[in-house]
């Protein structure tokens, strides 16, 4: 069986649309719920695989959320997660940017997001133009959905507006999970602001 939950009703509805296309949808349960709700998490029981891809760092209480996710893994089970990598000052800068974006009136948020990414976009356009291939920059926008499943602008809003925003180094996450009875099976660290990927196995019952 598969059980999915999300705090955001829109995300639940999006998942419901995927479930409707699944041939074995009757084995897939889905509902609204919060990983920070201890009673809710305890009520779910244990699972052979607990999966959270880039979500726990947006809860506002990342370590508590990770602890609750760990508790939901059965003995011998797997925990598969990704969390933003901590880049020190860069992470702090982006946290401030994201907090500012979310504090603005809705009408001003797109303008702010555009100003935030403008320097990087101008740089990319200049590089493509100097190579005499400005069409490469244009294709970054027109064909972006093929690679990411969303428009480039939507991805920009998703990044700039992604708050709460927490991060941790790979070693810190490994130590945290090891203390809770897990061993790392595979760790894929990143060198930038992206996500570190982790696969753990629960060694304790």
C-alpha cells in the first residue's frame, strides 16, 4: 500500500489527479496532514519506505519534521529524503530574500522575483549573445517545461517564494539520522544551493 499526505490542499488535489490515472489507485490512500503533527504521524503506523523529496526544509521546523519522518520507518525500512544544502552566507541571503518575497503584497511579488533573478538572466543572455547564439537563451524559456514540467517563470516563483527555508550540511543530516538508529546506504551531496540526497536504512527496531 501507498499512503500520501500533504499540508497544502492544492498539493493534495494535484496528487489526486495523478492517483486517478493510476491503475492500482485502490491501493493508494491520500489525505491532508502535517508531518509536524505528532498525533497524526503516530496514527499512521510504520512503513517500509518513507519518502520526502525536498519538503521537510519548508516546514519551518526541519529537524522536528525529520525526526517525525524517522519515527515512521519500520525496522529494516528505508528513509529516502532530500534537504537543501547549507551554504552559510549564501543560504542566509536567500532566506532573507524568500522571507521578503512572502511578506510583500501579492501584486508586488512578481516584480520582486523578476528583480532578484534579473542579474543572472542578463548574464545568461549576454553569454549566449557573445557566442552568437541568442536563440539558446530563448530556448531556455520556451522549452523549459520539457525538462522541469513547469514554465521557467513558475520555477523562478517556486524558488524565490519557497519560504520557510532551512538547510543542513550532509554530515549533519547523517549524524542526526544515525543517532536515531539509521545507517546511510547512499549519500549524494551537492556543492551548491541545491539538495543533498540521502537513502538511509533503519537498523533499530
